[in-house]
C-alpha cells in the first residue's frame, strides 16, 4: 500500500503551495478559519477500514470480477436531507444492484454520490440575472441557489452545516443497510419507489419471483437465509473533493496503520475542471490512501493523464485509481480507444468507469439542461464494446439519479419529451434519471454484462 508518511514532500497542507481552481472567495476569512477548526475536531464521517475494503473490491472490478455502480444526486441539497428522500434514493440503488447481481450475474460494488456531494464546479464564477452580476451557485456547502447577492455570497458556516447533514445522512443509510431493510425478502417493497408514482415493472416483478424461489429453495435444503450476506449491504460513500479546506480538516492519520485518510468519504474524485497535473487537487489527493477517481472528458491530453496517474498511484496499486470517462455518446468512440491503449501500454492498473451523464448534457430553448436516456444507454454500450475490442476491462458506471418522480431526462419507457420537463424539474444543477428510468437502465446494463 502507498504510504504517504514516507513521502516527506507531502502533508495534508502541502496543496496550499499549488495553483488551485474552482474555490469560493470567502468574504470573512476569520470565520472560515474558525469553522475549519471546529470541523477538524469533529469525529470522522467514515473509517479507514471501510475505505480499504472498498479498494479491495475496486481491485476486483479492475479484473472484471465485480461491477461498480456509483450513483446518486448531481448535487445534494441541504433541504433534501430528509428521511423519505434518502430512503427513496437507497431503494433505487438497491433495486439496480439486485438487477445487476441476479440478472447480470455480477458482484456489485455500491458507491453512493451521497453524504457529501454538496459542492459543484462551475464554468463561470459569476452569472448575470437581468442587469445584475452575482456569484454562481457552487453547491449548498458554499452558497444558496436563490438568485440574490445575499444568497449567493459564500458563507463558510455552510461547510459546518454540510458536515452535520452528511452525518445525519450516513446515520440513516447505515440504519437501512444494516438494520434489515436491505434483506432480499424486501426486494418487492423496493419497487414501491417515489410514493407509488411509477407503474410496476414486469421484468422486475419476475426477477423478484426468481429471488424468492431461490431463497425458499435454500431454506428447504437447510441453508441459512438469515445470513448477513442476504440481509445486509454495504453502501460506500463518495463525492468530488472540491473544497480542499474542508477535505483537509477531515484528513486524519489512521491509528491502526499510520497512513493518512480523508475521512469525509470512502472514495473521492477529482473533477474534469480540477485535474491539473501540477494543481492543488492532484497534490492533495496523491497523499491520502482512499480510493481515488479521476474524471476525464474530451478536453484532455494523454500525456497529462499519464502524469496524473503516476502521481496518484505511484505504486500501481490495484483498486487505488479509477478513471471515470465522460465523453458522450457521440465522442466515446473517438476518445476512449487511444486513452485505453496509452494506459495499457504503460501497464497502469486502472478501474475503468463510464460516466454516461455529463458528456450527454444539452440545453433546450428555455436554457434548461437535459439528457436523453437513449444517449446514456448508447455511451455505456459503446464503452463496453470498445473495452472488449481493446482487450481491457470495463469496470462500471457513474450515474446521476434520484428516487423521485422527476422529469429531468427525456426518453425512457414513458417517452418523456422536452415539453414534459416542466412537469417536475427539480435539480439546481444537472438533470438526473428518475427512479423508473434508473431501474430500466439497470436491466439494460444487466444485458450488457451477462456472459
């Protein structure tokens, strides 16, 4: 395992000596420092042992022995830290994972974009509202989406609020996943998503019947169906490590190993806008022992990606580094093959994950962002086919979705159209698949995965 302690040139504050992108300008730096000092004294949100377990599972995914399902909200809103909403998101992730496990015949590594995805990079630091120019919304951990100067002024106390919202979310997730709700006997109730807003999915109902038949068979021959493997699941947490001051405050030495871990989440990723090889985000994350993700969009240089990979994973440790590609359905055939060949020629051990959301975003007439369900399916399908052609291993998907009956992405079984988006368009950032579209996509994925 990479040991950051042996690297005398790294400390959890060394990133401060490097150029940095996408950071808020806090108007009250004294208040910021006070808030960060409080966060640094608060308990860890996750534990180093959990992150090590995730790394082992990701190593399996890099060899095709497991499938990564990384999914959740585009940007978590503080006001969505609410039991039923978290519950609905969890139900959809459980449904998708059981479809992939049972129909796709794959072990599924479940990673939520949850309990910390409160900050967002933006293409511009400001936006125009009428004749006024105000700061851009950077996620609830920084400011508020309301289009007023007061709401958009960065407030460091929101970082502390984000910590406590993440704590509450994690508490509920752990209660659900370890308290019996994740038992396979509840697979039918998981389909009752979004307050019964969606019609029953016949394919899912048939799959549940098959699972129940298998459980009854196990009971009949004396195999214990009350085992933890059938009644508990582990949902690991992840978010973009964007606000490095917050991440630094939650970075601690693991007392059992002496290694540094960022305890804000099990897995952190570097965004497409902050992956500068000599930038602060790469510098910070190269020194923590969590599994790390790196987003790669069309605007990349292969030599720079090689440099970043060498920095983030100098020991070429399996499961340490995931490349999360976000090329879009129309560009994945152009950009993915040369990237795969370059990484393969270097012998880099990488978990390849397809972000089929961000490269497929477009804006309609009223400046609403949306995505086409068919484009998402197309990019994932092409991603798998390219890996097969190149002799590399496709490891999983990275999706933005919700358990709610939103109308943000067009297409799917109900054939939502552009004109339908206003029926229930809720996101403050990027459009998400709704629960019905997510379950439908899981069956598409199972078909791709099945030998």
